[in-house]
């Protein structure tokens, strides 16, 4: 058994997704997420998120400072974490609208978009193109997500929230790639801002 395989047995797939989210959120925003941030991303209840945080702390996968907000610190190396959004991810909480298949549509579209984005980044790594040309295409994927979900009848706020999750997924990959390619010169906040700005170009062009 490899060291990585042994390490992943320390946490369940669902716990791994929470750990991956904490890592990416911290890299992008320069601070740890609050439980409310995890609640919005995983579309679950505050008690469920709190119990997850307690479980992660009990298993010594994270540490926290009592009484201090946003004090979560990972005790797991980044290269031991699963991809955010990969198989085994925590599934969104079902809503009453699930009887119409909207929750299934939401889950399928967002997961497919994240898989497409992952593949596009892999292809770009093999056949490099300028970020100014590549990232607007990634933004286009996120735009299609919102369009498809709204066309399926999902509430505008839910479609927008799903789109943001897809965009956050893309930003996390981009920031990690920048750090890997230029470990001394990469700036996570600046790289995240650049990624979001370039991804927004296609959407802005469509509005004009």
C-alpha cells in the first residue's frame, strides 16, 4: 500500500471533500472558511456542518482555536487530499423540489461541468495556450451551467449559487497550478482574482 493510499484511509470520502474545500478556500481567500461557507457549498444544514467539523477535529485532521472565528488549520498535506468535487463528494441536500427532478439536474450539471473543467485544464497542460484565451472558455462552461439550470426550471438564486461553485472549482485548480509552476512567485489572491476576471470576459461579451 502506498503512503498516499494509507493516508486517505484516515478519512472518509465525505470528510475528504470537506478537507479539500477547507484547503482550496484558504488558498483562494487567504483565510479559513467559516462553517456558514461550508454550509453554502455543500448545501447542508448548520448542525450537519458543525458535526463534521467536530469529527474532523476529533480525528486530528484539523485544529481550531477555541473562541476564534475562521481558525481552522488543516493537519493534512495538500497532496494527500482528494480533488474537490470528485467521486465520493458530499451530495447536496435534497429539497422539496426534488420530486420534479431539479435536484438531480443540479447535481448532474454541476458535476459534469467540474469534470469538463478538469479535463480542459489537463489538455491545456499538454497543449498550452495563453490564459487570456483559455480562461474565458472556462468561464463559458460556468455560463452554460447557469443557462441549463435555469432552463430546467431551477430558481435563479440556486442556479447562480451552482455557477459560483463551478467557478470556485475552476479557480482552485488554477491557483494550485500557478503555485506548482511558480512556487516562489505565485500569489494565491492575485492569481484567483486574475482567474475570475478572465473567466468573466465571455459572459461580459455576451451581454454587450
